[in-house]
C-alpha cells in the first residue's frame, strides 16, 4: 500500500508555474507589431485592406506638444464608452474629448455638436489623477483608432498630403518625448475614410455627413 501511494505521488503531473499564468498576464506578455497587431489596430488595418508591408516609411522626431494637467472627469461623461483602457485599467487613452464635441442629454442620449479643428490624443493615469497630451496635430491629421501595446501607445489614422490622405501609425514609448510615425505609400480620398463612423463610434453616437468634416 505504501509503495502504491509513493508511486502515484511520484508520477503525478507537476504544475509548471508558467501554466498558472492568467489570460491577462499572458496577453500582457505579447509583443505586438504591425505584422502581428492587437485586435484594435488589426481591425483598422483590415478595414482599409492594409498590411505591415505597406508602411515603408518611418521617422522619429521630438515632440514639443506634450504637457500634463490634473485629470478632472466629467459627470455625466459623454465620452465614457469611447475610452480605451490599459490591461490593468489603471490608464486609458482619450482620443475624442478634445476634438469631437459630444453632449449627453438628460435622457441619456449622446448628441454630436461638431468638431474642433485640432486633434489630441491624451493618456489618463487614474492612479496619479493626471492627464497627459501624447499626440497633437492640426487639420492635416485624422486619428481613428488607438491601443496599448504593453506600455506603448499606438494610434492609427491618416495624414493629409497634396495627393490625398496617407495611412499612418503613430507610436510613443512611456516616458519618452519622441514619437515614431510609420506611413504607407498609399492615398485615400476623404470619402474613403469612414472607419470612425462605421466601426469605432458606431454604437455610441450617430454622425451624419461624417466625411465632410475632413
């Protein structure tokens, strides 16, 4: 009997600590790239029929537009369902409240009031109660999608060129003042740029004649 117990204990499978990792921890370890993007950026690429190979130009430059301020949440907040949260929900990306003018009616309906001509993407740190501008651009830029790749913030959209709108991917590492932008050798017309209306804000607010604002 003693021998039998020892045998089964010795042959029992040993739990590898790596096998005990939660799904969230495993996801956090994933290193995303344009070849293997996360769901949000991958969805944007697929929508426009783009691939990593299309983004042949890359530049890194210093940004003088970054500044921080105290985070003061609105109540009620019409942008709540548009925020993009980090894996641990300690931070979120706000790419809409600066440029897209929304109001929440007493009945709960969200109403679109118009656009600010400039574009901003902000990173909100809830633990530090801080809002930091990490991307900023005037009318030449269109920000359509964003995501966290680990601690890196990635934004997808377009840059206005004399020949049309070029797909662009902006990247910012945490704590860095420099930005990396990758651009594709392709051009879209304003009428072809409709991901924001058709996908990302579709279930939040209905915006008529959306392309006309670009």
